[in-house]
């Protein structure tokens, strides 16, 4: 049974991973920081890069802990209603659907999660922030719809928990300010952590929460061995071949002076060339398309066409020189 549980935990980790695009973006950010330094330090910057993934996990744990804290706080609010001098029927018999949400209850009882929170000393102590968020939840239409259901169900628990998290936690300006003031890494990675929370909620099954020994769905590692290798090689090899890639770009960007090109555009093209040459199982088109897509959010409006044109010319030359070595039928052209 222990082996089965371990295998199931591995499956959970694999199902809830950062996308390759997100990994590329994190490497891009690290390379930008590296090239912005007066005296670039590759080892220090790589250590900084790997620490980002730890910060993302910590933020993810904080968001899960927040859900547990909100459940507990809302339960206390409902209990206080019973103590009013003239309680209403609703005060005496409150609707406990949110408090009894199967996923929240499973998360609250999760021993592995509790151990993680204790180890990392994560505890929500901002009573005012919790109270304001609870009020926002109680006043929301998602909460009203949830309580108004004729019959509850596990899927309803999942659906409304996700809706409440998206609209009353993810869009909570007070929480945004809290994280921005608390940790620079958190402010930059809150979107990723929130997606991991939603993926975790999706990962719950009725059988896993009703079991006498429920399976933990909390992510304990963010990257597989292959993902770690991808990040490390992409970062280190892009730096190793920096001058070589820069010359290739300069040769094809005839109407642009290299020192006038946007730094981010140059970094994205160098990463793309690195992938095309050094990662034999990634198709050329995948690498090209990924960096062009990334440029839409991190470069100027006209960068997409520029990057596409330069990379097309470079790839054409590399093919003629037989420098691209891909594994698998059709990968050279795919």
C-alpha cells in the first residue's frame, strides 16, 4: 500500500506541473537579470533561478492555508450568530455548506499539508484581512448560489470553491497588496501559485476525500528531474554560447545595430537558437512558436515579426550546414 500511495503521489505531481512555457519565462527572466549585472555571476544567478520555484511553492502553500483559514473564520462567524440576544432562524440553524465543503475539510485534515505548514512556519495571522475576505465571500453571489442549492454534491463543492477562490481571493486587492508588501517573489508569481491551487482543487476525487486514509493532493515538488534538467541546460547553454548566438543574430539583423536591439528580443532569440541546437527532442517549430508567443507579452508590438524573420533565416542556414541534430522522424521539419 505504501508503494501504491507513493506512486499516486508521483502521478499527482506530474499532473500538476508548470508548463514548459512558464519554465522558459523563468529562464528568460534569469538571463535578463544576468545580462543586467555589471559583473555577471552565472552560479549566483542560477541559484537565484532555482530559488524562484521554492518561492512559488511557498506562495501556493500560503494560498491553500488561506482557504483553510477562511473556512475556519466563516465557521466562527456562523457560531457567533447563534449567541445573538435575538437570533433569527438563520442564526440558529445556519447553512454550513461552505464550512462543510468536502475539499476544504479534506485539506484541513491533511496531515502532510499540516506538516508542511509547520515546517515552513506558515500561519495566517492577519485577522483583519481574513475578516474582510470572509465578509466579501458571504456577500458574494457565488456564495449565495452555493447555499441555495437544493442538494449539495461533491462536484458542486468543487465548482463553487473554484468560483469563490477565483473571484474573492484571486481578485482580492487587499491580498494583492499583502503579498506585494511581503515578498517580491510572491508578487511576481502569484498567478502561477493561483493556477496551482485551482489545479489542486481539480485533482481531488470523491473517493480520495471519503476514504479513511485520504490521499494528500498537495504538491510537494514543482519540477520533475527532466524539468530541472531542462531549466539548467537552457540557462547554462544559452550563456555558454552567448557570443556565438549574438553573431548569428547580428548577421541576420542587417538593418539593426546589435546594441540597439531590445535586450529582451535578443535574449529570446538566443534561447530559441539554443533549444534548436541543443535540445534534440524538441521540434524546431515548437521552439520558434514558443519564443514568438512569449515575445507578445515581454517585448514590443513589432518584435514578433522581427524575431520570427531573424530566426527563420538562422534556422535556414543551420539546416544547410547540417548543424541541427534532432531525434525522431520528422523533427527537423516539425
